[in-house]
């Protein structure tokens, strides 16, 4: 029996990924603060993919408006995990099927201004589906329903940040204004991996670049743990490092065709490790 199961999973992982997977939603489990206020409208839904990203749009209904105080978390997310008929959860982590900001705001508006019975269709996207072929294959071959995880709202009044933290957050937002040439030169100064300017074709030692990427991962997890434990002084550092880590992640995807398979696998493993750290 075990051998047949292993053979079946191997065949699934080797087969071509389906472009869609229909699932049925009935009394879908919702966890987190919103579970008492928002539910999934029963019906048929579809996971879809272009081979690089995964998508699913879900209709959410307001059961009642919150009467208790609540606030957004420091790094708000609402996610979906696919679930198999056996009840197995295909956990894609914090960078899995996520409601991006404009979609998250639909839930926020529903809670704040909606009336009982109001609905919103919310899209969830898994940007890194193409990096986990085994998990994506299982989702698109075995999923029968899904669950919703709310990491976006918490009960109670919003913690008060110090004025310095607010100022540091503004500086972190300004960080995106740095020009691409400045970014490349800064990276060259830190690691020596960029050998030419932004105006020229650059040659990169991706092994050193990955060392730099992993160093940011280590910084990020350190500050994340501090923030998670309520250390307000770590908010600004976390925001700055997160922006750079996200920029490097985007750069990594753009460089996929220039990396060796081993190098890209290492980058993917760093990203997956970070995803697990944030759970």
C-alpha cells in the first residue's frame, strides 16, 4: 500500500501541472480574528495557474460587524491553504495564496462598513507557485476545498508606537526612492558582486550574491522575531530589511535564467526557509 502511494505521488509530481482545479466550499474553516465575523459563501471555486503563479478568487460574506475593538497587525496578511479530501492541509506558508493589499482592503472595508449579508469577492495569489513543483502539483491534483487564515487583524486597541518608530517607518518608505544605479553601486560596495554600473551590462557572481541574499534573510528573521515578541524598537529595522529582502527576491526572479539550477535552488530554499520562519 505504501509503495502504491509513493508511486502515485511520484507520477503526480512528474505529470504536467493542470491549469485549474475545481474545489467545493461548504462550511469552510476560517481561523483568526475574522472567524466570528466573516464566512466563505458555499459553492464551487477554482484554483488556476499559468505555471508561475497560482490564483483563486473567493466570495466572503459578513456575518455581523465586530462590536469589540480590533486593529490591523503590524504586517497584515489573509491567506488560503488548499485542503485534500483526506483533510491534509497543503500549507504554502506566508508567501502562499495571499490577498494582496487592494484585496486585503476589501476585507477591511467589509468589517468596518459592511452590513450583515454583504459580500466581497477577494482574489488570492501564490506568486511563488513555480518554485515548489511538488506542492503545486499536489494542490492542482488533489485539493477538494480550502481554509482561510487571518493574520491581518487582532482583537484589542492598536499598540502605540513611539514617535521615533513612526519617523523610522517614514524613512523606510523613502527607501524605495533610491535609484537603481545607487542600489547596484551599494550592492557592489557591500559584496563586490556587481562588476559594472547600472548603465552597462552587469556581470554577477551569483554565489556571492546568494551569500548576500542569505545574510539579509538572517537579518530579517532576527528582526521579525523581535517584532513578533512585541519589541517596538525593531519595527523600523524590520521594515527596512524587509524592503531590501523583497527587492533582492524580485532581482533573483529576474536573474533566474542567468543562474545555474543549483544556484536558483539555493535561492528558493532561502525563501522557503523564511516562509517557514514567519509561520
